[in-house]
C-alpha cells in the first residue's frame, strides 16, 4: 500500500540535493 501523501518526502529530498550547491555564489537565472 503506498503512503497517503509523498509530497513532503519530495520536498525534503529536493532540499537535501540543493544543500550540495553554493546557492549564494550563483547569479540569478545563471545556467549553472
């Protein structure tokens, strides 16, 4: 049986991925 809602899990996973990037050093709308 699947979990009732996996939206929260996706948000947590995206934040964990973004932790690996230095977002402060990136320019707005940069290709990186």
